[in-house]
C-alpha cells in the first residue's frame, strides 16, 4: 500500500521534512516513490510547498494519508477524503 507521509531530513534539532509517496513497508527515511512536497516547521508560520497535481494523482491511485500529512494538506486547502 502507498502512503503519503513525512520523511525527516536536516541536522540534529533542525528538522526539515519531505512529503513523499512511499510504500508503507519501507522505512521512514528510506526508499520512496516520489517527493510531492516539503514541510519546514522551524519558520513562523511553517513553510509548506506542494506539487498539488501529484498529491491529487496519488490520492486518486488510493494512497493513504498519515494524520500529519492530512492536517498539512487541509491547512493548505487541498481537499482530502475523510475516512
């Protein structure tokens, strides 16, 4: 199953996240299928960049969203399916 989730990058105490489409069995920072955005929680407000057409593509293909990614997408105004 494919999931849209966060992959942590950056140095110690300076996190930076990529929003990736990855197989659910792969490690958090391991192999992924595609980078669909970034999330930087250290800026005020948090900086989010998305490739909205690719996010919609993966959601149409049946990709599951983690709770964090779902809330990030809702804050950016990207419609997500409830459930």
